[in-house]
């Protein structure tokens, strides 16, 4: 029996102890009409070898591509040691450290992680993780509204990832919070400061993305200042790798900093599991959602670590809790702590600079193709927007046939950007990858220019 | 006093200029096209250590943990069963790990096929009409479920339903979720047999009732015997019935929530489907619904069409409660659950509930014979049961907390303590199906030893644990004198 250790003798002895004849008798409190439904739709069990073959076949179906999409999930090199340590049974198969004395490994690691995130964001304190970047932003919005002196309006720029904006709306919907869009300037792809200054209402918070969804570097200091002048809190939504080289939220006076932790050691994995992080000013810590680890002492005065500020949490405060979150993303945080230790500040800054250099090379090469144009001017981090002279979906499909995942089409979310795509080249892309992309895109674009579209469809 | 080598933080091992050189890329061009005003002024103080120091530090830290792989971990309501290594090995095949979430669906038919089959398996084993894999943990599944209940009532113009009912024994996530969804929470008491108090439930329902959130078996470790009557009371009042799947391991393949009349359920795949708990996540909390809630399921949802598998979004599902994450939920966790389900198969899935129940009943009876009080002695255990140490506390002063800490010294992770709150000095014990009779017998022996120590030397137990990396920690101090991060020691100022 898979994963069940009972021998025939064990079962007999245990049934005797329970004073029943069959295991089924132990279910006799369940109404008969509800019992023993068959489940013919579930296949017979397989051996480990058979499942291994099945999964390898599925993995082979998907193959390998040269990827140029970022858009909230970034392909970075993850040191070999990271997941070898994270999948040690002692980390992989433990749970939320309710028994602190038997969980000092996880707890000390989380305390170190909180320190690392606070340092990276230049903020005072960090929590032990939330689910992902989008849900972390939603939690930050709820937190800002709790901290606000009465406003339930939050300014959410159009330069924030469209899926993040969707998730925020889903999660805050039932709490009478108004999410107000802020437009962007068409030439720069940056938050429209003029529009921002013109709002007259009271706002609980402004979300400042850095870099923004288009890869552009916002003027975070000015945006934060504008928010403060309106009495609103500042929520920084940032890429943690970028924060080694760009001014972090603490330097622009943010009250809350959140983001997607994936670039710190989580593989792409079709979208998860990743982790969300949340940092804030110490004064706001009692409104923070999620687990927080504190250092304390034991009976002998020796220092140790434990879950703290639990009076905010659902298992104590129930319907008055700061969030319903219970299980978070512990294992991804374990990987992140090891990842950050192996790279250090200098290693991570090198990653950031390499991503920037590669993206610059990519934008220059693709932008040199006739008819392909950069949509926004100004400083960027490791992504950029290009307008194609051909239908974006068609070009991307043609690239897939050459083993290249060329970018994310923006038209569906930003109709005004038409046939534009968002591209990214992290440190994992080589000059050869970038050249290969450029040559293929050039061929696709020029072929399309020479042949009318109907001929393409007919071929 | 400087910390001993074994107690050092990674930051205390740090030396300026030391690093793992081969992990970072080679140096590239400086950022001369980014304005200095937007650049970072001071570098973050991250550790500067060699690869060996990092590996040794975190390996040593891991050794300070109890885990399923190292210890019996009967943490009630958490289903700490064996996490098969194959699930991890196959979910970490490079093609799965390297696939970008926004890559076109046609480049991911392998992984999407696994997820789709998981979705179908979950429908079958729960008896629900449709499943969405989107929620990233149990509590997010709860959120999705209650948000769907709200969307359902609103879609019918039934806007006077402002209350969600929860039993007083419910997990804290239930009332917290209901509040997040804008509902007033009303608690329903438990009767002397451990069932929800049907009379009080009848009195509580009305046109204000949006729904009831129920865990069955309940957190008290007993099956809700009046479930059919409960279902009728709630539905007759126009409310919907929510199934909290935290305890699904107790009935997997034996009873289906859909057949009990539940309208919406969430499943904790990190419990029932044995994906790891990872020191506190990641989880996965898929939701299943009856036909009437189907239009409201969270997106993205996976569908199979003539061109293969693809994600449905708001455009395809206009009544959806919406999106809960940036991408498509915790795919890597879902893959592990899929692999687990394929290893178990139909027969294996039935056996989960059977052997989880056998182990819990055996352990309950052995502990009762050893002199411990079971909170509901006239009931069968389900996959877990509650022990009350009230008598021990009265006789010796030794609390459930003291017993829990002493169990750590004996090499066992403690059961869940002080939950559910309505059982005084409570231990909630869940052995799971993957533990052997020998291990259960050893746990009984340890409990007997602790009880006799409590009678002989109660003061000693108050000081437990003695053999772990730290003695009992001061939680009050942790909350009063907040120390949430490391700071470098201040440099002595020269006058």
C-alpha cells in the first residue's frame, strides 16, 4: 500500500484494540446514505517508475525555449546550493513554527530573511512573507486604509502590472475601498504627475511602482513627495533585484514596501509558487499582515526566535485580524535567504547591472530593425516596450517556431499601445541569444513587409 | 558576550569583501544611463560570506528543526503526513521549472495537462461540479469561496444577507475570511456531543444569513452527525454551505463534500495531497463548487478545447470573482499534488481516510487506557481527536503547554495545543496514515512518561524543554520588546 506502513498483523492488533472487526466500522457515525461513493474517474495507482516516465514525457512535451518575457516573473540564475538546501527534509517537511523550541532553524532563518528584506528596501521592518507580489499589494492597500485617518481611496497607477491591479480589485472588493486609476504619459510611460496633482480628494495611499510595468524608472522621490503633500501614505511596489542599484523605498520615505520575491531564488515554474514580501515603518507594525518573527531569550537567558505579534493574526484575533493569511510561502523564503547570502549585495548588484546591460543590448538591436520602434524614452531597468510593424501575436507565434519566446503583447491591456510588446533580457540571456532574436525578428518583419497579409494566410 | 559559533547569525559571519564569486555574473557596464538621483545611495548590508559558509550555516540551521522527515509530528488539523520524495523530484524537472507564466499555452501543454487532470481528479474525489486551482493557500481558498457566496447572492439581487455563521470550534481563518469579505460573523455553539448545536443554528438563521462555514469532521475531531439536518436548515433559510477542507484527509474517498450538500469547498493540498508544508508554506487551496456557483469561480481556470489546454480569464468568465494572484496560482505545488494522486490512484486514495482513521482511533484508545481524558469519549475519532489535560492541570499544575514542551525532549513534535479553544488544556492529535503502529506505541509511552513526571516533579516540566537548541522562550518579552531584525553593533565613537 503506497505510503502506508501497516502490516496485516498491525491492522489486526489495532482493530482489536479499537474493538471493531473492520476498518469500515470506524466510520459508523457517518450517515450510511453519504458513505462509500465510488470514484471511477480516478485512475489506478502507478509505481514511482511509471509516474517518473509520465512526468518526463510531459516535461519533454513542453521543451525548452529562449525566453524574453519578464512582466513580473524573471529568469535568473539560481545558485545550485539554494534548492539543495531548501529541499533538505528539515526545511521542506516542517511546518509553521508553532513550537518555537523545535523550530529554531526555520525561525532564525526567517529573522535573517526579515533583516535582509528590510536592508534591501531600506525599511525598518519586514514580515515573513505573503503569497505573491499581487496579493501582497492588495494586503498593502488594506493596511494603508487601516492606517489612514479616514480615507478609503487608494491611487493605483496604470503603470502597475495589469494583473496586480486585477488581484487588488478582487481582494479589496468587499471592503468599500475605492481604487482610483492614475494615467501615464504617452511619451515616457511614467505616471502622469500632472494628473496626480489635480486630484482633490483625500487619499489613503499612492502606489509607486519601481521600475514600473513597462520597465521604466519612475521619479519615485517626486511621486512620494506628491503623495505626502496630499496626506497619503506611500506604498512602494518594487523589484527586489533592482533595489540594489535604484533608490529603495526607504530612501524615498515610503511607509510600506511590497513586491514579488520571485527574482530572489524562485524558479519561474509557470507562475508559482513565488512569495510576496512586505516591509513597513516600525510605527505601523501592528497593522502588518502575516507572520512576524522576533528575537527573545529562553529561561537561561540565551537568545532564540519565536513567532511574535500574534495578537494581529487570525488564530488569535479571528474576525478582527489584520488578514486571514495563515500558511505563507516559507520554503520560497528559505530559498531567498540562501540566495541572498550567496550573492550578497555586490553579487545582486552585478545581476542587476547585467540585466540592464543585456536589455539595453536587446532594445538597441531590435530597435534597429526597420519599422520596430521603442515606445517610451527615458531610463529603464531591465524591460522595455517595442512597437512592431506587424501584428504582435503573429510575430510572437512565428518566433516560437524558432524556439524564442519573444515578449508579452500589450495590446490586450493597453489598446492605445497597439501592436506593442514588452521585452526583457536578464543576466541569463547571452549575446548569442539576443542576436538570434534580432535576426529572427528582422526576417519575420521583413517577410511580412514584402508579402501582403492575405498571402501569408493562404500559405 | 559574542554569540557562540552555533548561535551566530549569518550577518555575524560576514566579512567585508568575502563572497561567493561564482554565483554572480561577471561585471558588466556601469549604469551610466540611469540618473544618479534615481540610484541607490548606500548599499544594503547583506551577508558577505563564502559559498561554504552559507551552505554550512543553513545546513546547521536546518538541523535545529523538527520535521516529518526527522520526527513524528502529530500536529492536529495540519495533516503532517509523509511527503513522497518522488513528488519533489518530478515536479523539479527543468522544463517545468523554467517555463515562464506568460509563455503561450501551446508551449506548456505538458504541464497544463497535469493541472487539468488534477482538476478533474479533485472534482471526482470531492463530488463537486467544477474546480479552480487558482487560490494559493487554504485561507485564500476560503476567501474565494466566501467571495463567491457573496457574488451569488448579489447576482440574484439578494442584498440583505449580511451574516456568515461559523461554529465556535472553527479555525480562525473562517471568521477572518468572512470579515475580509465584508460579512458580520456570528458564532454558533457546539453541543455536548461535539456537534454543532442544531437548535441554536435554527434560531440563528434567517434572511440575513449568507452562509455557514463548516469543517467536517470538525476541529474537535468528530464527524458532524447532523450534517443532513444542518444542510437543510441553512439551505431552507436561503444560505449557502461552505466546506472548509482542512480535515479532508479524514474522509478522502469515503465521503464526498458534494454529496453532503456543500455548495463550495476549499482543499488544502499541502495537507491532504501531501505537498510539503515547507516551514509554513507554500500551500495550494483549490476551490470546488456546485453548479449554481460555477460562474463565479476565480480565474484563471483551466479548460480543454479543440486546440488543447488553455487558461480562461475574465473575458471568458464575466461573472468570476476575479483574479487572486499575478499568474495562475502555485503551479509547482499543484504538480506535486498531481504526482501524489497518480502514485496513490483510486485505491490508495480510499486508504488514506481508512488508515488515518484507524491510526487516530487506535492512538485515542491507547491514550485513554493510559489514563488520559479524551474530550469526547463517546465518539469515534476521525483522523484526529482531542485530549483534555484539565484534570492533570488541576492535580499537578502542569499545563498542556508544559506537556507539549516535555514531549519535544522525548523526541516528538507536540500536538496542536490550546485549539479548539472550547476544550480546556487541549491537545489536538493527528497521527496521519503514514505512521506505523510502532511509532504510535512509542508516542503513547512518551505521553505516559510525561504524565508520571508531572505527578512526580511538576516543577521540572515547567522548565521543559531541556535537550533542544534553546530552553523555553519568553514570548511575552518577544512581543513587548520588539526585536524583528539584526543591526550591526554600534561602532564605538572616538571623542
